[in-house]
C-alpha cells in the first residue's frame, strides 16, 4: 500500500496528518507529509515581528504520531497515475491531501523586489531586521485589509505610518460593522490613511503613488492579498477567483484527492465559503485527514462542519477587535479583545512531543473560539 500523502506542513497539513493517524489506530497505513521546510510557520503571529516565535519544529509534532516527513517541494502531480514528484523523488499515493496553502500575490511594478512583506517567516525577519536600530522608522503599508491593519498598527509603535488603500473606505473587505472602531484606532495611533490611490513603483527610499505623489519611506510593506498555491492548477475541477479548488462537504476534490486550508474553497455554511484563515484551515485539515484515512480503512467519513465565523483583529497598542458572524458584529474591543487575541495566538501553537494530546486534539473539530 502506498498510503496517504499530504502536501504541505501548515495548519491544514499537520492537522490532516494527525487526524489520519487517529483513524489509522493500530493498522499499518503509511502517512507521509511532504513539505520543504523543517518548521511549521504560524503566520498569524508574523505581524508581531518576532519571526522565531512563529516557528514550530515539524519533527516534534509528526514523529510522536508516526508520520514521516519528506523534506521536499512538490513540483508535479499526476492524478491519473496517482503520484507526485517531490524534488527528485516520485511518490505514489492511495489518497492525497493537498494542503499547500497560499502565498502573497505580488504586484508587477518597478521596484517590486524592494517591497517588504509579512507573508512568510523569512519576509517578517527581513522587515524586522530592517527596522532594528532605525529610530522613528517611516513606513508605508499598502492595503488596509486584515494583514495591512495588523502590520500598520504594529509599525505605528516604531515610527510614522502611511496606509494606502485603493478603495474609498478603509478595510473594504471587512464590511461596515467594525469600521468605526478601526478608523478610531488608526486615528489614535496617528496612522495616516490615503484612500482611493495605488502604488505604482518603489525605490530604495520611497513609494510612488498613481497621482504622482512620492512618499519617503524606510520600508514599503505590501499586503495585497493571498492566492492559493499554484499546485492547484494541476488538479481536475473548478477553481475560484483565489485559485482555490472547489471541494464537497467531505473536502473531496475528486476520486482519491482531498484538499484543505487555503487551497480549498469549502462551504462554511449554506451561504458562505470559508475564508483563507487558520480558523478554517485547522478543522478542514482534521476533516480531510480523517476522510482520507477513513476512505481507505472503510470507516465512516465526516462532513466538514466548522464553528461559526469570527475574527480577532490586532490593532497594536490600540487593542484589538473581536467580531462574530459574516456581518462582523463587534463583540469586544480595546484591552479585552487584545487579551483574547493573545490567547488565540497561544492556542494556535500545536502540542508537541505528546502523541496522546496531539491525537486528542485531532479528534476535536471545534477551535474553541466562537460567538
Ligand atoms: C500575516 C498573516 C496574518 C494572518 N492572521 C491570521 C489570523 O489572525 N487568523 C487566521 O485565522 N488566519 C490568519 N492568517 C491566515 C492563515 O495564516 C492562513 O490561512 C493559514 O496559514 C493557512 O494554512 P494552510 O495550512 O492552508 O497553509 P500555509 O500556512 O500557507 O502552509 C502551507 C504549507 O505548504 C507548504 N508548501 C507550499 N507549497 C508546497 C509545495 N509545492 N510542496 C510541498 N509543500 C508546499 C508550505 O511550505 C507550508 O508548509 C494570517 C496570514 C498571514 C500571512
């Protein structure tokens, strides 16, 4: 038997591995996780600019539960022959879980290689390194979505910040619910917001905007949104505008293939698809891993049934905002929400070195934070 192969070692990948190991029990099913990195990266921690705090050794999660880690990057998937190419190795599978996550979509503008980001641990380390020892850093943050707001409010602690937004309102994708509190927090922190404008070029010391303005800056941070891994293009079936594969209630793409996390557009409820977030990637991983193993071992499959949607947005020294529902109704703000954000940033760290605890959590579908 070739067993289960999981592509990706983020939230979706590691929890797929653990859920598959839970279903496997004493049987001899092989489970292999393929990811190039030695560490899982807790991307929701990256805006705090302490990159080491976001790294989790995969070995200490996978070894105790008997899952092999192949450190390699998958370049090709042959769904007819049921194999993948990972670096120079050909690996066959009986069931495949695609959990290769997402990457920041970068703009094709002059100087784009000078842009900073907090998409990866390396990106956050580069930004933190540039800011170290810079008193009163001048930052330009491009984009006022979730990531833009979290990094802008963090950078406001270190100097001046100008936030650029193409739309004519701040945080357009978060809707009107939390906007008054967001605007108040940005004003309190002295973040200058420029609406209805875009970045056209970057140079060593500044940002150029579409209206001809040039802003002097030590760092220009791009937060333009995440796109699903390009590996999704190698699978059959439809993809959405973020490049995510459409999956059914059991997170099946097709035949022997399941997908979870930022590569998969699953229904969260009757009216909404999941948002690319660890909040959804974790339970999706658990459901996909369970189903991949259950399908092979003749055990009942489960439907993906996530907790109600919530957000918890860090706003630097202005606190945080906790919202519930798709209208994002504010339930907590200020210091109380900040305390909840800190708790969330703690609990997303997976348990290590403890097979019993890892498998116990793999069997829980709820994230424990809800409305
Ligand atoms: C700055 C920032 C802040 C965020 N804040 C929040 C938040 O507050 N709350 C929240 O819920 N979500 C947040 N998110 C989103 C969240 O981090 C992602 O939705 C989540 O990481 C998705 O998990 P994933 O496992 O699907 O993918 P990822 O975390 O992207 O992991 C993908 C894995 O696949 C591996 N991989 C990729 N390509 C290949 C390949 N070709 N071959 C082998 N392996 C491959 C990668 O190395 C990695 O191990 C934030 C994201 C960022 C960037």
